[in-house]
């Protein structure tokens, strides 16, 4: 945890700082990464099981259908697999098993900010898949990538060709002005023969998209509202959860789903650890997440803008979701 010293000499966390800054803005907002405390991560896993949340299910189908093709596109070269934000590695397993049918041993480097999730994943995968060597890296994406790259270059017995996975449409959380920069940094860490496989949620009718973020079981609502509970737990907030509601809609002009927490009434909220009081008007919202949706054309432009070309798109029959294989140019 990064600790900052404030003017009045209180020690407050980065989370506290970001909450204060986000709630002081004229359009109140909180960063999506704070949705994922332990409870939030469990709720997200439940979202992935909901009928309306087509993203996970569709990505799994694409991996089942096309893993052999993805493996074949590596031309029998031995590769090491790196994964950004591996989470439970549930779907990745399909691809890992497919690689294992062609190359043994296989080296897999999951990178995830959560120690506890990594630990569970490593344990499970290594008991189930012999011939899979796993080295988990608990850090954020780019720091983890550099670490793994350096590890691979200094160990001559490891395949130095890399396939980097970035699944689950996590790229959708990046703002358009950030995403090119992020991909360029990844490109600079890659060698010419390496490849990058990215999961993109594709544009489709608004109803289908909105249903995915408003599931009937209320998991997405719980996930979103948990952010307020987290502020109450960790920062001594006094949010009355029942006085806020989950709001998610597709903003077609901006190609994104927006998730907000809406104040049902005029109210004020105190947050003890930062000694602040925030005022909410009736229907005012806290913007908690954007989830961008792409067209195949936008994906190809994004690739070019960041120094890649799309080697191949793997989509489902309905073209709801795309796994794009990028290669550096
Ligand atoms: C993990 C960012 C891909 O945007 O669909 C799911 C997060 N938010 N339901 C997404 C999320 C609400 C998810 N990503």
C-alpha cells in the first residue's frame, strides 16, 4: 500500500486519497479498480455466471472452438504464455491444455494484483495439469510483464517466444486516450516474434448489452454498491446503501456502458478517515466504471495506432465477442 502524508499530518492510503479526489469533482467518480476488494472479486465471479452476462460465456466458446488454430498460428515454435489479470484462469485452461497437447513442458506466467487469487489459481492448475510450469507474479500488468520478460531472457532453457493473453474484455475499462499508450508500452516490452491475444466485447444491440450489466439476480448491482460498503468498512464512511441505487446503461455515442451509483435523495455522507462530508443531490450519480465496446474496424485501427497488426480475429457466430491476435509490426 502506498501511504501519503497529508498537510495535517494524517497518514492516509491511496484509496482514501482517490476517494476524496473523485468525490470532490463536479461529476463525482470513483476508479473501477476499487470495485475489486475481496468481496468485489467474488461478486465479479458471480456476475460471470449470470445468464445475461454473455461476455464470459462467449469468450469461453471462442476459446473452445479456436484454441487449436491459436496454437497452430505459433508455427510449432515453443512459447511461454503470459497472462495479464489472470484471475481464476478458468478459461485460459482451455488454451493451456491445447498447447500441452503439442508442447511439453509449458511455461505459464499469470500476472495478477491479487495474491490470494493467484495462489488459488496456481495451486489448482498445477495439481490438474502436470507438465505445466507456473510462476505467478503478484503485481500490476506492466510491472509484471517486464519482470517476466527479464526472467525469460535470463533463463536460456525457457522458450523466449511469448504469447501474452489479455482476456475478459478488461481492455474495455481503458479510456480511448489511454488505451493506445497502454498497448504501445506492451509492444515495447515484446519481441518481434511475440504475439498478444486480446478479448474485446463487440458492439451489438443496446438491449443485450444493457441486460448484461443489469442482471435479474442483482449481482451487478451488489458488485457496484459494494464500493460504498467498502468505503464504509475501510474509510469509516457512513453511506446508507439503501439510499443509493445501481445504474448501468449503454451510451451509444461514446461506445461504452456506463456504471453509476445514483443517490435516491438529497443527502450528505461523512467519511471519517479523510474528515470530509460530501453532499448528494437527488438523482446525482457517482460514475464508477466505463466498459468500451468495439467494432472489428475499431480494433484494427487500434492495433495500427499502437504498432501492431491484427493477425487474426476469432469471433463467435453472432459476432458478439472477438479474440484478436495482435502481432508487432
Ligand atoms: C472485467 C471490466 C470486463 O466491464 O464487463 C462487469 C467488469 N462491470 N459488470 C466489464 C464489469 C460490471 C467487466 N470487466
